[in-house]
C-alpha cells in the first residue's frame, strides 16, 4: 500500500491494530489531559476515522489491542517523578468529575464509548507512556505471531511515539495512521508524523486510514464468521 516514506506491505494474519489510550481521561473534559491545561477537543477528530478502521479490522479478523494508561488505586506503580511533575490542577489519583484521575477501574480511565473494545480484543493497562513497559503487550504480540503493527490513538508525540519507538527497536514494522492519531498541539502532530517517516522510515511508515482500508479490503477475503473469543484483559 501507498505510505510515507515508501510502500508498506503487511499480512493481515500477522498484523495487529494497536489503539493507544483512547480514554476519557485524554479525550473528555474533567480528566487527566484537561488537568494538564490541554484543549481536549483537539483529539476528537481521530474518533470517526478510527471507528471505520476498527469496523474493517474486526470484519477482517485482525488482532486488536487497546491500551489504557493508568495506575493502581494504591499508586504503588506510580513513580514520584510522574506524580509530582508539572502544576496540574488535579494530579494522578485525585478525585475528578469522572473518578480518580488516571486510576485503573475508574470511569475516566476507561476507553471512550465510541471505541469500546469488543469480545476477543485485548486491553493492556500500562503505567507508562509506552505499551511495552511493565505490561504483557510483548507477550501478547509473540503469542499471536504478530510482526506488523498498525498504530492509532493519542497522543501522537507521547504514547504513540513511545510505543512505536519501542516496537521498532523490537523489530516490529509499524504503520501510523495519520488521521487516527491525535495531539493537543497541531505543530507536534505534524512533526511527530514527520519524525516517524523521516530518514527512510527511521521508526516506520505513515499513511492516512483510507489507504490502509483500501489495502486491507484488497488483501482479505470475506469476513471470518467464527465466533470471537472472550475479552482478554492483560497488564
Ligand atoms: C500522555 C498519552 N500524553 N497517552 N499520555 O500523557 O499520550
């Protein structure tokens, strides 16, 4: 398929869609993102294209992995450096309008309704920005025989970038869907995407979701009718 910096090839059987941190805490008012002073409406343009991608990969039977940034209720997995950084109005663990900020199991820490995981999809809770650190993400990818990642989610320059960089170092081929990743800062969005594809694809490839959807449609036979496995939560 067409992509920057050059064509990206993938086998649907060994490709996973990774949806990073599409949580109320980042996309809705009253959460972690807003407490840091961000305009959370900046991220919402990702939702509609990502819904279309999710529908297509579900129909094609690809592995789908969602991640959620968050911490244990007793904060035992929260480094003091992360807790005390900056001058947020509400810090991690404080009670906000959608529950305790960025705490696992709270309403605000969960994935937005529009992109809710379905049975058979993985949900990885992660304490850091990258999906590999202190999680079972790498084990899930190995177990499923995944070699290529199609990456979406927020924010482009933070959790998406950290995960793509970590994946690249581990030998995964990463395609970042430019309209399905979002940043609170338009200039960071542009530069973060440039950084992935620069220098001959130093971290991977970038393409709009329409190009991925066209390639997926061309490469997959009719949808698999087997029943999905039960939902799996791993951290
Ligand atoms: C941030 C993330 N921005 N999911 N987290 O703190 O990108």
